[in-house]
C-alpha cells in the first residue's frame, strides 16, 4: 500500500476531521487494484490513539469471480459500496438500532476501476451469532434467546422505516463483558430505505419479511424468530410470506434452483402445525 491515495474523506463526526487522522487513513489505504482475491471485501483492523478501527475496502476488480466483479462494477455506477455501507450505518445508528458506529468513507474511480473505503469503530470481542447457534443443541434455551434478540433487532430496523436485506446469523455480533451483553447488526451496505409500499401495512410486511430469505436455521428456530418478530404471536400468513421469499420469490430461476437445494419441509414450513 505504498501508492499515494486519491481519496477525499467524508466524516460522520467532525471530531475525526483532523489532519492527523486523515494522515492515518491515507497511510492505511490505497487506490491500487489488487486482483483475483477470494474475499468479496477486505477488512483491516488498525489502532489509532488507543482505539481500534475497521478499514473496509471495496473494489470490484479485487474479486476473483467475474460475476462478482461485474455485479459490483455495475452497482458502482450508481453508488460505491463504501458509500452504501456508510449511509446504512448512519441510518441505523441514528435510528437507535445497535450497529457499528460510522466514522468516514471515501471512493475513487468508477466501474471496474473503483476503489472505496468505509471506516468504522471496531466492535471489540464480538462473536458471530451464527457460530454460537451452530454449536448449541436445538432445544437449548440460550439458542432461542439469541434468535429472539436477532428478531427484535430486525423488527426495530423495519419499524424505523429501513430494511437490512441480509438478515442472517453471521451479520449479528454478540459482545459479552462486565456481566452484560449486547448484540449488534453489521454489514450495513445491505441497508435500504423501505420505499416500496411502506405506508400500506400488508405490502410493507410482505417486503420486510423478504429480508429473512437467506436465514438458514431449523423450522422451530424460524418459527421462534417470526413469533419474536411479531411480539409473541406467530401468524401463519407470515410463515407463508417467508416460505415464498425463501423459495425464490418472483424469480423463476431461483425457484427452480432452491427447489432442488432446500428441504421441502423448509420451503413449506407453513403447512406444519403452528
């Protein structure tokens, strides 16, 4: 990372907008393309004045698979991944959703040549909820408590007028310290405003539940998630909506693919007793 960066930083909090901090960011970033990497995004953890930060790099050409490169390059024509992550974090942070604290972002170039960075405060000692759940027995009360907390945070996002379109266990971090704990929702580039029919309750719920389409836990876990999401009441119609999105939604190709890959009991979860 010896090339001189070409970034103009946008800061969330003016306290960071100092010559020293900008110099730190410029030393830790580069506009150079690094091709054929396995990671979709690169995360670097750095210390500055005793505080830990995450420097998340976005560049379409960093990706090894052409499909990812093309998808990200096309998206970059409208908005950089760094900007989307920063904007999503700001929205959630200001809505009171437990999430990463945004610091700054910047991007340079467009299309395949775009490079961007999103800077946020690191969450110290966080464990991915997906890993914790996978190691627990299915009837473990702690497992259900974690699923419930994921659901409550998801509902807070939706009630605030936003959608996080990748509600999965690895996008939640749990931090335990000083006898307490807190769960955070991360990967904020997946956050969008709920424009589609957001004022019509049925359609809002229909598209809100779409955010859960990649959630892969057993059927009892899904039921508990939706019950917690609804404040204690499990509605069969929500199970039908979930099954629709889980099975591919309106995309015929995905529906055929997921019919082969997903168990029928999962795709037709609404047919079981509720």
